[in-house]
C-alpha cells in the first residue's frame, strides 16, 4: 500500500465519523452547547471542515471550497471570510449556528472531494515538500496531512461524544 492510499483511507474515516456524528440530528441538537464555554456539534464539524479546507487548499495551491463554492454565503456566519475557528472565544463559537445537518455534510463532502483529488495526485516525493516555513523545523506536506487528519478525527470524536451526551440527557 502506498502512502497516498493510507492517507486516502484516513481521510475517508473522517468522513465516516462526521456523517455518523450528524446523522438524524436537528438544529436544536446541532447548535446545543452543554455549557456557555463549550463547543456545539455544529461548531466542531464546521471547524474541522474549515481547517481541512484551509490547510489542504494552502498545501496544494487550491481555492478554498468555503469561498469558491459559495459555502461562506450559504452558512451566512457573522465571522471573517477566512475564519477557521482557531482560537475562538465562547462568543465566536456561539456565532456558528446551522439550520440542518445537511448544511454541514454538504460542506464537508465538498471539502472531502477536493482533498481526495489532491491526495490521488500525490507521489511519494511530494510528501517531503515544505509547505510551511513558519515552524522550526519547517512543516512538510506529509506532516501537514497527518496533522490535519489527526486534528479532524479528534474533533469528529468530540462531536460524537457530544451527540451521545445530548441524547442521554434528552431521554
């Protein structure tokens, strides 16, 4: 198995977890925050998708799906255009509200398709290419791809946990 195939499989697992966390949830559950300083499922999935969109687009010199496919307008959030949720205060987390799970899965699936397209074109040598020199040591494409994969799976797991918590308190 080639490295790109492992990455494609890993990113496919993010998609599975995102869909499982959102399946059958309505706006009340998606936007619920158990406490004022916690994240909602909507925020967690929006954020993990924004990070993947932003980082993959940057690493492969692509346009962000958020902007190029009109998702920014469809969500209509009162946030800067390039905001990914990094460092959000509770007040900014509260601004991320959705009308349906389809809104989140639609955006995620569009980002996922762009990610898969980028990954399918990878050669092993590409993983060594430096994509971010702001760090010491500089970040290679391989490290960036694994970092996004790890971060996204953690947030998808948090969304799944929050789903279970909300459903257990509703019964």
